[in-house]
C-alpha cells in the first residue's frame, strides 16, 4: 500500500472547541501518524502520514471537525512521505 503525507491548515471556528483533541483521537483510530497544533492566527495546522487511504480519510474528517467547530476551509499541501512519526501528537511548537 502506498504511503502519503499531507500538511493541512484548517480555517473557521476551530480553536477552543476541542478540534485538536478530536483530530488526535480520529488519527489514532485511523492509524495515522503526525501532529496537530493551534496557530496564532486562529487556524489549526496538522500533518498526517500513513497509508494513502487513511490519510485521505483524515483530510476529509477535517471538513467536519469536532462537534462544536465550524470549518470554513481546509487548505492542503502534499509533501514527501518521511515516515518520521511514531504516533499522533498535539504539539505546541511554533505557530
């Protein structure tokens, strides 16, 4: 199975609504590795790595988000698969 890496930026009401926690839980269920974090401009940023079909399900999941979120846009960028993550984390670096 082909592996894939996608970097996403989610815009809308996505901070203060448990978006990161729900993203982590969904990624763990799918078996996707990577990270998610809040950005200072109000967006949420994430990187998903794993089997192509599971990564796509995570990108699709971002359009729905957490129960209290309102997603206006999901910008995505394909990146070279690196296989650098052991699991999926909420991170607080940068932003």
